[in-house]
C-alpha cells in the first residue's frame, strides 16, 4: 500500500492509499479523484491520465517506455521531464508518498 497525493489543477489535494499492484491511474479512478479521465481504461492508448510528477519524484520513477513517450505527445501541455501517464505507473511500496499534479485539462 502506498499513500499517493493527487493535486488538482486548482490546488485541491486528495491523499489516498493505493494498493500495491494497481496503477496510479486505478488509484485515482477507484477513489473518484477528479482530473484523471482514463478514457482507454489503462491501455496506454490515450493521454487522459496525464499528470505532472512532483519534481522530488521524477528521478525515483521507472523510465518511460517508447509507447508512453509517444502518447504523451497528445497530452495537454506535456513537460518533457515531469509528464507521465498514470496508467503506466505501477504502485509499489517505493511509491509511498508520491505526489502528482493534474494538468488544467485532459485531451
């Protein structure tokens, strides 16, 4: 179980426990966190679960694969360093304390 903080574009914080083995996207979906739409259900076939990872966490996450990098091209205002698709971030104990910021909108 990892405690993850989701911060909406307007600043509202949601701190939730997400079970190991789920994705950060599934944690948002299962806890009704607004701002992560996940239209493709986690298949890395859209960019509607895009977030900006808190700067303190960027280097702690696994590297993006080519498919995630390609899909981020379709995200709203992607940041080369901080943008990630939450469907591609598998929750482990090492992610306890992760902070992600939602973009202004998902496209």
